[in-house]
C-alpha cells in the first residue's frame, strides 16, 4: 500500500484507470512548438513591461506594456479560436467530468476520447 512513484510499479500490474494513449508525431511536435511560441511571446511581453516600467513606471508605454501582459492569456485564447485550434478537453474523474477549452494544434484534434 501507500504512494509510490509510477516508475517503480510493475508493468504487469492492472491499472483500471490507465489508458494507452498514442499521440502522433505531428501532434507532439505541434504541442512542443506551441509551447515554445507561447513561452517566447510571454517572455517578450514580460521583458518589454520590465524595460518600459524601469524607464518610467507611470508612463504610457509602461501602462501599455503591462496591459499587453495582463491580456496575454485572453489574447492567446482568442487567437486560438480564430485559427480553429481551440478544443474542449474533458477529464473523467471519480466525481464526474470536467471540461475546459484549451489551445491545441489541429494535428492533435483527432486524439479525442
């Protein structure tokens, strides 16, 4: 009993909630690229806000940079929707189902449950 790392479990043990998910190479690369692009964009926005606000924390450029950073998540979701890359991910839990819209590369959309 007790908790233990998954790596230490016997491969032959029965895991009633485990699923054998195979994700295509295109999906894997798309997710990796989306992550890289998202992080790079967030870093640029953060760096811009830092620089502009270091120069003049009450200036218009600082305010605009902070606003762009604050709106990043919503802007990203809207961009995803406009590109048709938004999909609803449903997680099945013992308490039922939880759904959330997530930005996923189109190559991953066929990996539905």
